[in-house]
C-alpha cells in the first residue's frame, strides 16, 4: 500500500469536510454544493474500503528466526511459578 492511498482520504477529511460544512463560508465565501460533498464523501469511503480489502490479500515476507550456533545446547525455558494456594 502506498502512502498516497492513505493520504488522499486523510487530506479530504482535513480539508473538504470543513469546506462542505460551510466553516470557510463567512470568511472566504467557500462552500461545496451538497451533491458534490456527498460524492466526495462516498469516494473517500470507497478508497478506504478498497485499501482494507487490499491489505487482506497482502503477502508479507516471512522472517526466519536466527539459527542457534552449532554445538550450542538449547536451554529449556523456565516454568512459571505455581499460583499461590495451589498444591
């Protein structure tokens, strides 16, 4: 997933939503028509949904655990202490 795919909806939410809500109308006379705002919000939702579905199919490389040096014996892991009152 490229960073721009996530940046587009974030940028929309930071800029276009206040414009659509009319926050900038008194100062700058800047406002979106409700139809355009609805289309933009739908587009943002579609982009986020597609990103989520693409992440579902993403295949990350498997990382191997480092191998123990040859001849080294593996120490057993310590067992957990018994809970208080247990027999």
